[in-house]
C-alpha cells in the first residue's frame, strides 16, 4: 500500500473562527492534498458576519464533540477555561486534538499528557509557542537532552513590536502599545503580553520538550516590559545595546537548569537584534552543533494557521509527541544556585535593597533615573518580588548567567560605598 493511501482522512471540528480560525479555513481551501475538511465550526456569537457558509456554524459545542464522523478537534479560542473543557472532553472521546492555547496547555500540561496516554490519542500544539516557528517538534525529535545546552527566544510578538517602536522610532511606550493594538498584535487587554505571562507560559511548554521538566508557569521567575522606563532605552543605547524580552533555559555546570523570562540587553551582533516588530526568534544551543537560529512571524492569522496546518498534516500519519525527555530519560531539574549579571533601574537609591547584590559593578544617576549594575544570586529574586514593583525595572546583561561565581571579600567594598552614599 502506498504512503498516500495510508494517510488518514481528517474530518475537523473547529472551535473559534477569529483571525487564526479563519486563516486556517482559507489555508485548507488552498491545500486539497492535505485530505482534510472542516465539517463544523463552533462559535460564540452567531450574529457576527463571517467569510464562510452559514451552515458550517453552530453554538453547540456538544454537537462537535459527540459527532462520530469528526476525528479531529481544532481548538482556537482565547478563553483558557473553555479551551480546557473542549480539549479534555475531546481527548476522553478519543478524538485527536490540535490547540493553540498556550495558557491552557502550560497550566494543565501534566494532566493533558496523562489523558493522551490513557486514551491513546495525539494532542499537538505547535502553534502555542512561536506561531510559524517549528520549535516544539524540533526539540522533541532532534535534540537529545544530554546535548542540549540551552534554548532562548523572543517568543511574544506584541512586546517585541512595542520595544522595536520605542527603540527605533523613539515613541512612547503607550503610543507603541496603541499601535500594536491597532495592528492586531496586542489584545485590548495586553496584560498577558506586557507582564511576561504569555512568554512564561510558552517557556513552561518548551521546558517539557527540551528537558522533560513539567512545571507550573507561576513557579518560574518572570517579568515583562511593564516597568521599563524611557531612560532604560537611553542607557541601553549609550552602552551599544537594545532591549528585548527573552525567555530562556540553560544547562548549568552541575547539570541543573536555569530558566526565567526577563528583559535583556542585546548586542548589535546578536541574532536577536535582527528580530523586529511582531517577529519571533529562537536560538537552540547544542554541545555538538553549537547554535541554530529560527526566525519567523510570531503573530497573525496565517502564520499561526500554518503551524496548525502542520500539526494536521502530521496527524495523517498518527504522529504524536512522545515526551522523550520526560519518559525515556532522567528529566532534568531546576536549579537556583547561580548568579545573574543585571542592571536595576529605579527612581532613587532607597527603592532598591542594594544589600541583595553580591557585587556592585557600576552605578549611575541623574535627575530622571538611577541605574545599578551588579551580580545577584538567583535565589534572591525567588525570595521576594522587590524587583517587580512599580518604578523598578530589571534587565539582564548579554552575558547574564554567571555560573560558578565565587563572591570575594573585597567585593563588599562596593556595597559599603553605596550604603555610605545612601546614609549621606
């Protein structure tokens, strides 16, 4: 029998017909060889005009979930709680599932993995991390845990769009955010994006496929761009940097994994400096192959639909994630025993508990802003959230992870100097 005859016919029940859902509908019209068709679409607002035959649409979710002809559920809605009900119901009814809901997946990934195994059905979600960039399947199939040194990425198109506008067009944060909303790259409520929540959800998913670590996003250190100040961009320019929001995980010398989402200074020769506007970029580092750089659109209907389409294509051959790093290797574990080289920006010295620094390398101040650059133990960020308070920003340096750092006694002199300055 030819491989073409072995391909499964996909009858799709689609939830959501927004930008991505409509993009998928149009993409399927252009790919007849995929052997897939949308049988029915569940929507929330039937009165809204849509660019598809009206007979496709229903508001009854159970109609799709109970239809024995539908063998694939594609979930593309923005409600994480409703998405969880749809996906778990479909898996229990032995339907394959494709989803793009990163928040729902990140918060329930352990349960979703168990449901896949129990009911022997695939659940794919390439579109949940970097839209058009095929990072999950590469981590799952190509990189061995023992050889994977790190993964880092600009994984949120909205924040990258805002930072690009602030850096290159010198407009205000609020104006850049408004432009992102008008362009459709940011939601009317952009909290998930600008506070780094979307990025940390994606990082939690990637950690499962990169290192076999199943972790709640809430347990990962993260912040977004909400506290960045205009003077931070000036400071960065003076140093020859620009600022990006980067999600990253790196293997330390002791084998533990450092993982977090923080704004970071990027040098002009860094590959991330080429990632502008709504684009995403991911660097995967292997001990044998060095670094591979993936670049593509991280937002928009067709880029996200392309990842959904790729998952649907894989389902024709019964492809599923095997979670090899979790099930067939000894999973890695998080470590908090390392240091970060950071710049902390604030209004006045009394705002920042400078004693938390293990070494202060540089400090500067003017009438608008103060900056302290130094070395700080990662555990001191875990212990409290002073660095997330309004008016305080924290930015990682390009060589920000300092492994095997040994504080020296003479370093205390720099902290004593600052203490004397504050007292004065």
